C-alpha cells in the first residue's frame, strides 16, 4: 500500500508544476498561490467542521506551524519561483527535501539515522544533480534567487514532515488535512478577495482556463494529495515518505519531454540513481543490509 501511495503522490505532485505554469498564464503568482490554498480548504471544509473537535490544546502550535510551512507559504513561493524557473528544474531542486529531513531530524529532533539512509539520500541527490546540471530547457532565466526560493520551500516542507511525524501523528490523516487546509483557506480567501484583482482576471477567457488548471491543482494536488500523504506518513516514516521528492523530478522532466523538451542520457542516468537511492534508504527497515540477518533468514528458510 505504501509503495502505491508513494508512486501515486509522485505523479500528482510531479504534475503540479505544469498545472501551476498554466495557471500563471491568466493570474499573478500571488493569485495562483491563494486560489490554490482557498479551493483546497473549501473542498475539505465540511470535514474540518466535523474533525475540529479532535484537535487538542497541545496540537495548536504545531498545527499553526504546519499550516504556514506546509501549505500557505509554499503555495505562494512555488508560484513565485515558477515565473522564472521551468517545472522540470523546480521538481529537481525540490528533491533536496530528503536531505533536509535527515538533517532536521538529527539536529532538532535527535533522530538517529543509519549510514545506509545517508548513503541512499546522497545517491538520490547525486541523481538529481546530474539531471539538473545536464538538463536543457529547464534553466533559470539568469536569476539564481528563484532557485534559492525552491530550496527554501524544500526546507520548509521537510520541517513540516518532521512536525507532523513528531507532534501531529495522533491526528488521523483526513482530520489533519481538512483542518490544516481549511485554516489556510480562511487566510488565503480573505487576502484574495480584498487585495487582488482576481475577479477581473477570472472574467477573461485566458483566466477561466487558468482557473480550471489551478482548481485541478488545488483539489487533486493539495486536498486529495495531502490526505494521501498524511496517511502515507502514518503507515511509514519520514524518510520513506520523503522519497516522493526523488520521484517527482522524473515526472516533471517527463512532462517536459512531452512538451517537446529533449530527453537526454542524463535523465536516464539520474533516474537510475534516484531509484537506487530510494531502495538503499529502506534497506535497514527490511534488514537487508544486515549480513547476519540475511544468513539467519537463509538458514531458517533456504528456499527464500
């Protein structure tokens, strides 16, 4: 089940950059980020009303951080970065999240990570670096600041994963997603309808088509995907769940290929390293990197 969710979420979130790009054709980056947050929360608002009673006093602070770091701010920053960076590069840079998760877990949460986890993460990052360095058609328009924005969102996303895993794991996925997104929706809607020209833009033909893309992004890419991700996090662990950001570049670059961007040898090499990195990060949990475990398993079941 967890592998199915991993692949499904990778496809959904890997496609989000293309949807965001289409949304920016009719709206400003602020409008795209706020529409995304608003619609996602509206869809889940009935569930939030039902589940709000499950939020206890000790949940309030980490929940507020999760809203800010996991939804509200990243939606704006991703949209801003995509005004200057292609979807392929955005997906590749965001793949730094697993490394941030391990570092944040070690520094702030005193989590002990086996060497195989670090090797797997670094191998996956190497694959991402190869794809980033050699990929054509997804380069920034001469401003590295936008690349730093993506790195910042990756760091915030990693922090959000650790917050959920350590402080909010006793809240069921649907309850957590609905309350989180509905809270972000209230903030986003208030600013969207009072401080932007969204109504003027949505009345234009280009704006209507862009709104459709952002609506798909909000409902599928935010509301549904967050529920699935929280469930994945509840049945696995932070490092395994972060492997989504390894697969997302594969999806985002594939979208670029379908959009007539060339598929280079670096794409294939990077993908092999990415998949290998994901495999290695999960060796310890299965015990496959322990020779003694493997010998005992063979001794007890020679046919295995």
